[in-house]
């Protein structure tokens, strides 16, 4: 696979790894330069780049560099070491900045990227949501990750894969933060009624087979506040728990939960996912919702998932429907 030219230079990853491994000492600049095979000037430039992402690196004049705190950067070397043989995360492509990790992952998938390849970015300039909407992707504050899956399943399995991702994300966030996390169908994570995570599933498929599915996951982690346009509907984990959360630990938890739930789906089938989803979301049963569709908006009550992952609802006028895609908003 050809890794896209703009992804982070592997030598920057080596630099981070070297500093982390020698965190208690000052590492001489010339030693860093020779170990990673670049000039001292380049080392200096990269150190500045890492500092611009909020990583505290102490420079001791004439001696070298030392990390002040454990860096919270989604560097492949820091992540890979913790993931063992899990297929999800077998290959991690990192960007300081990219347009959209989903766009990159779809390109890599078309070039043959293997199952489990993960694309992560510290910042997105064109993060996207569903239906052409955008995803606010502040630098170094969130997790912007896209996972390439190659499921031995038909395109009909796509909705359940999406629910599977929401479930995995919910488990990762609640285990890492201790927060109560709800899932709004199909897969927005809500904390105290506000969105902390959105998931965008995109795919390439033939009639009978999924070639590749890209699960794009955006999480608001360490934002101190949300922009005015989003503050009524969105929040970050830090804003809810009043402390910083390690993005590295949260992403590791997410990738492990994705692996676990993906295996569950393959081994036990849709029901294992839809049952767990129904238990994990207050939106599954008896929720009063407004259903927004091309035809307009109408009020309904939810009555569970059908085996394909569609949300069953009964409209106030008695009509019943199973929603395959679309949007529901809680009516209070
Ligand atoms: C989503 O769309 O919720 C899917 C978002 C997926 C983002 C990830 S980041 C990594 C990967 N690469 C990408 O380019 N995308 C994926 P949707 O359900 O359409 O929600 C979008 C709506 O959520 C927007 O119209 C805003 O109202 C709101 N929104 C935008 N940014 C937000 C944020 N950071 N936090 C919470 N809500 C946000």
C-alpha cells in the first residue's frame, strides 16, 4: 500500500518514541539526529512542530531535549505498542492535519489498504458529517479517526456495522471517563443530552458484497468550550468531567472495543449487536421522537430495533415504520 505523501513522516514518530522512552533524561540533539537519520536543524523544526500541538518539551541549551509530560499525541508508535495482534489498528496512518480522515481512508481502501487500517489526524480542515454536513475538528482536542473494515458480509449488513461502532464508542467513552453515555439512533453519543461523538459510515460495495467499509469516528475530548453555533447541542468529555482525558488511552479503548464488537458480530450475528444496542440506548423503546425525513417531520414513539438494525416507530396517527436511515430528535 502506498501511504499518502502528506501523512506524518515516520521519522517524527521515531522522534516522539525516542523522547517517550527517555522521558526522565535530557536526550542530546546530535544523538536524536543520528538515531532518526536527519539533521539537527530538522530535529529542532520537528520539536517546534510538536510544541505547537501543546506537547511540552524542555530544551536545555547545548545539551538536548526532554519531555515535560507524557505527550497526548495519537502517534502510531505510542498506539501500536499497546494493541498487540488486534487486526483493528494493525496499521496506523497519522496526520498532523488533513481534510477528512474518512476521505483519506476511502482512498487508501481503494488502493488496497488492509482490514483494520486506521487513519488518525490531530486536526481536520474538512471533517464531514452525514448528508454533506460538516464536523468541527479543533486541533489536538478531539479524536478524528477512520477505520477500514473488510467484512465478509453483504451490503445489507451496513446498518448493523454502524450500530456496532456506536456501541463500541459508547463502551470506550464510559469506561475511560466514568460518564453515563447515551446513544441516539443511529449512533450519536450523548452526554447529559449533548453530542460528544458522531459516526459517519461510508463504503464501497458491489451488489452482493461489501468491498470496504470506513467507520469515521469524531469525538470531542479536551475542548474547553464549543463554538457558539454548537454550544447548545454539543459538549466535550473534558467539559463534562472537569478534567483532561488522555486521547491516546481513549483511542486505544475505542480500537479494542471495535475489535471486540466486530468479532461479536461476525461470530454471533446481528442479534448480538441489536440486543446490546437496545439495552444501551434510551432511544430504543418508548422514546417520544420527532422523525426528520425528506417528507418533513412527524412525531412518533420508538418500539425497538428490527433484526437489520432499523429503528421501529409508531407515528402518532398509528402508522408504523422501520427507519433505515434518517434522523430522530427527542421530544421533551
Ligand atoms: C456525524 O454526522 O455525526 C458524523 C461525524 C463524523 C466525524 C468523523 S471525524 C473522523 C471522520 N472523518 C470525517 O471527515 N468524518 C468522520 P451528522 O449526524 O450529520 O452530524 C453533523 C452535525 O453535528 C452538524 O451539522 C452539527 O450540527 C453537529 N456537529 C458538528 N461538529 C460537531 C462536533 N464536533 N460535536 C458535536 N456536534 C457537531
